[in-house]
């Protein structure tokens, strides 16, 4: 009889300890899951941003590749760069320079 009481006593304690540990585990899992979801969302947003940045860099890379290829094969591209960046003109062209006041005065005309 005493043995049965002892077994019942330990079984009850084990059950109580199991319930307490299970409750603590549940609380910890809930807290970790919430932080885990927030972290997952932050990582997803960062991933989307990086994909966007990667696409932009890819577009720029393609544009630069095309320009490099054009520099090697198209004389018009070289001429355009010489005109825009170096201010060069052809021998049969004339440049007219106007003072800034003139440009401001007539800039609004159609």
C-alpha cells in the first residue's frame, strides 16, 4: 500500500514537472517563433531590396557593355563623345556662344 502511495506521489510530481516544463517550453517557443517571424520578414524585405539592386546593376552593366562594343565598332559614338565631353566640332562647323543673360531672356520662348 505504501509502495502504491509512493508511486502515485512520484507519478503526480512527474506529471506536474512535465506540465510546468511543457508550459515553459511553449512560452519559449512562442517568443522565439515571434522573433523568428519578424527576422524572417526582415530577411525577406532585404532579399527583395538586393534583388532590385542586382537588377539595376545588371541593367547598367548591359548598357556599359553595349557602349563599349559601340566604341569599338561605331564611329558615330566616338564622335558623339568627342562633341559632348571634349567640346570638339567638325572643321566645317561654327559655334556661336551667347551670354547667360541672352539664354535666360529667350529660354521661355517656344
